[in-house]
């Protein structure tokens, strides 16, 4: 991550080197949120089968929740005087969640893949929280707890929805 342009240096009492480490973790989380958002919307648009309506609505709700997190992540990075992602290419360079470009994905595969991706996102959030705690950035640490809780709920819903019997 490049140094922050002088005009973008937000006043903070946090150590800039520590916040750089936190910002790096948050930018990975942000990239993964965008990747997961788009994948969830893709599955929302392309789900098919006997549970179409239920899955279609659940995927849309989950996508909206994921997208809602993105602004808070970006703003948290800026509040610590760091810079955030700037483009689709930047997202691609930072994301750890793998895209799904298949022409067809069964509903069961969609549920399983989104569940696993949300579990991966939880791990990314936990890493960001750990770095924030090391940097004495309690505001970031606290807000990440909410994002972890939301991702755990999404993973739980996806798991329960996929159960047979």
C-alpha cells in the first residue's frame, strides 16, 4: 500500500504504521465483500429449481447485507488516515474469495459455495480484528465484531437451508 497523499491524511492519534497494517487487512475484507456480493447476486439471478423463490429472496437479502458493510469498511480505513480500494482491478488484486464464472451452478452447489465463502470472510474479519487490537484501534475492533456476527448468521442460514431431511 502506497503512502497516503498529504491531502488525504486524516488526523488520528493512532500510529500510522500500525493503521497501515489494519488497513491492509480491511482492504482484503473489502475486496472479499465485493467479490462475495457479486457472487451472491449472480446466484440470486441464476438460481433455479423447486426452492427458487426462497433461495432467490435469501440470496438477495444476503447480498444487500454484504453490500451494506462495504461503505463502513472503506470509511473505517479512511478514518485511520489510510487509503482504500480504487477499482475493480484493485479488488481483484486483494480478494481471497474465488469468483464463480460457471454457466450453470446447481442450487445445492450455490448454498455450499456461499456458506464456505462466508466462513472464509469470517476468517478475514478475525484477522482484521486481531490486527486492529494489536494497533490499539478499538473502534475497528468493535465494528468488525458486528461484521463477523452477520457473516456467521449468513453461513448458518446457508447451512440450514442446504440440510436434507
